[in-house]
C-alpha cells in the first residue's frame, strides 16, 4: 500500500519493491525517474523513499 501512496505523491518517480537480500545495503525500495536514466536510489524505509523521490523529481525536471 505504501508504494501507491508514494507513487501518487511523486508521479515522476518509479518505485519498485526490492526482495529481501537483493540489495546488500538493506534497501527495500528502488527509485528512478520515470523518464529513465539516472539517478537510481535505494531506500531502506518509506520515509527515506519519500525524501529521495523529492530529490529525483527535482533532478528529472531540470
């Protein structure tokens, strides 16, 4: 459910859940701009994902 809330708040960012153990740093979210390219960020919590999505959206709009 959190991914729907995050996606609705940040429509320019793609959110993907990460399977346990897929990211060695413990990330549970993979974020990237929907326009493609970089940056790709990994978040450990929903709060981190929200904050990182704001950063990605700002960069993607440039």
